[in-house]
C-alpha cells in the first residue's frame, strides 16, 4: 500500500510487490479472519428500510468455505476445460454477493458480475459467451433466467438466495429445481482451504459497458486487486485511516463497485456498507451515510448531479469522496466542498485497465476539468497513433504502458480485439484506452472525450464534457448530454440533449437561452446549435451517458427537418 506522504514526488516512490502466488478471494477474508476474526467486514442494510446485519471477517471465511464446498459438490472446479469454471453472480449489493465472488475466487474459478437490471439479451450474451456453469441469484433473477434456459446450454444450476424453487412458474425449466443458497450450504464445513493460485491466473470476467455492439468479456487475473490498491488509496486521500467506513451506490456488478470499493476495502479491513437503495435520492443517500457513520464514499457523477439538483441534505462531514466515469466540472467540485466538507477526488480508468489516473486533495488542490495525475505504479501518457509519447498541450490517445498489474489478460475468445487494444511504440507496448486527452505543463492529464465522442466542428475538436458542465450551471438544467451531428458546412455541429428541472417548461425561447448561456459562459464555437428537451437521459448500467443513442437521435432529428 501507499504510505501517507505530503507530495506526489514522494508518492511516486511506490514500487509494486506482486507475489508469484496470490489468491484474491483468500486475500480479502482469510488473512484478517486469522488475525482478527471478529473484526467488522460488511454491514448489510438490504434496501435501507428494515433489517440490518453485521458480518465479521470470520463470518466471511466461514460462509465462503461452506459455499465453496457446495459449489464443488455441484461440479464446479478447475479441470473441466482450458479455463477454470465460471460462476455468474446476478445479485445486488448484499452479503451473498460478496460471498459468491470470494468463494469462487478461493476455489481458483472465475466469477462473473452480472447487474440485476440486465434484460434477457444482456444475460443471454454474457452467460452463453462465458459458458457459465452456475448462476447465483435471487428470486427475481431466477424468474428472469427461467424462460432463457433454452438459450443457455452450459448453465447447469441456478442458486437462489431467497430459497429453493423461488423463480416463478417457469423455474422448473431450469432443471429439477432452483437450489436454495442457505440450504446447499447448511451442512457444509467451514474449512475450505483456498487454492494456491498464481497471481497471473484468471479470477474475474467482467463485461465492458460498450454502447455499440455486444459487450466484450475482459478477463482479469487475481493480481488485479493489487493493481487497484494504489488508485483506491490515493483517490480516498490515503485509505485506510482510523474510523474509515465506505459505501457506494454503484452496483457491485460494475468494476467501479466491485473493484474500486468492495474488494479493496476488505483487503484493508475497512468495513463496507451494503445497501441497494430502491431509488437513488439525495435524502436516501444522506440518511444512510449519517445512520451508518460512513466516512468514505464513491459517488459516480450521475449520483453527484442528482444530489446537487435535489439538495436539502445539509452538510455531510466525510473524510473522502471519490468519483469517476465522467469528467467533473467546477460547479460539482465547489458544491462537493460545501456539502461534504472535502474536495471530490476524480479518478479515471476503464474495465480493461482501471484506477490509473487520480486527483488527490491531500496532495494538491483540484483543478476543474483536469482528472489528475498518473497513479503511483502506473505509467500513463498521451501518445500518437504510432505509440510515440506526445509533449504537453498535444492532444492524443490516453495510454498505459504494459505490463501493469491492473491490466486485463485479454478479451475472452477475442484475440484480434485484444491485439487491437494495443500499439507498440519506441518506449514499449501501450494499452490504448480509446479516450482522448492532453498532458498539461505540470504533468496532469486533461480528459477531452472518447475517440468517438470528440466533435469536429469548423476545424475545432470539441470535447463534450466541458459543454455539459456549462449546461449544468444553467438554472433550468437538471442533466445534459452533448454530441455531434453531421453538418454540410461545419462537418459537425454541437447538439445538446437536456432534462429540465421541475418547474421549467420546454420551448424555443428556453432552448435559445440555454444555447446563449454556453456561448457566453464557455466559447462561441462550442455552443449547441440545437437543443433538444428529453424526459430522461439514456444511461448505461454503470451510470454513463449513452452518447451513441444521442447521436442517433440527433441524426434522425436533422434528417426530419425539410431542406430549405
């Protein structure tokens, strides 16, 4: 882990210590279970409305051991093919979600996080592509899987945390029964020695949240947790500190919930609050933070914007707040300082190579629109298409030098797509993130946008992030998404999609006012030449704006306008 230091230069003295043999599942429960079995690990608040249960590290090891024995009896193991068996985890935040991932990894097998909100097509793709043998879910998940059984030839067992045969009238189509989680574990031993895996052995298969085409399965090794630690530590102003307790509204099926919060916190012995809010609201989040004494939170930008828009939560005295997924602007940073009492630390990464850039308020003040510096242990540069490192001020591809402990092993069964993710230059082999940015004179990295998000208009290359931030500062705007649409003169024009705050009615006059706000507050060449009002913003399951959807709508709207 990183030592608490006073400067970035001191932090960069960090050096990796990745052992040859390492098991992520054992790391997050066995070590502390042996040293302090009664130490608090997880507080399960359910939906935050009723029952509350506390679980120690001794409970984690015992529960993961029992589940490991039960899965082994169902035929889950390491010798059935080129890869160890895969286990899908289709659950929201709850104790069984943690146990499912930990048990699977301790067995030397591969866990697959699956979001509870996934529809049939998303589930079919992930489960057939991965060849998952078992899915651990709840009654609602079992009911959704039942009619899909004919499309899932590799799926042998469904285990429900809500008990046996809880899957609706079609559950029988899954086989003889839906097995009960507690029932299959009840008689098993609490002693299941973890497999002595290598750090390079596969442990986690997590699908990218791409906006076009089928998501690809990014296969990660056990070492991925060690690779995450410096980024998690620095984005939370040197986690862990005495009294730390962490929560995120992000689904643990997303790498941001699982690998940026749950697993690193357990590694450090920081208690994790598990709570699946039925609907995220500012008041519900604030009440949970106060009730549970949460000191550290990871809040995606969407959550921050909702809290800011709803207001009325008073001051929350937190020790650290981290955010990632979309660029933050001056408005959100200033609001966060007022409400949280700390500066929100912005971090950057992606499913294939996460937590590689971060700001750290404990080391230097935040700069709005600048996502931070390379996290100690990672070399992150802005490069050209030939893999040459660019100087300050030159826009290019944000890239990470390989090898790197947090970097994925590759896309499952997609060697060509894996190879296309890399470019070799004079300094070595780089993983190209697909995001555009530039390095500032002081070494910090400014995010410009995804390669397909950058708008080319009248000779300018325009990133949507700063325009969206400017739009959010208009009093009528609750959320905004910006894309480019084809234009015969300028190549592209800036188009804004806006969700209005309550009490504001859409109309041409308001559209002109919003556009003028950007023109005057940001830049004349960046103002939206079309403003469309929508009821809701299309989002991925990870809370990111689906700009591909907005671009499609912008093109359709432009084509529907009669030629003069």
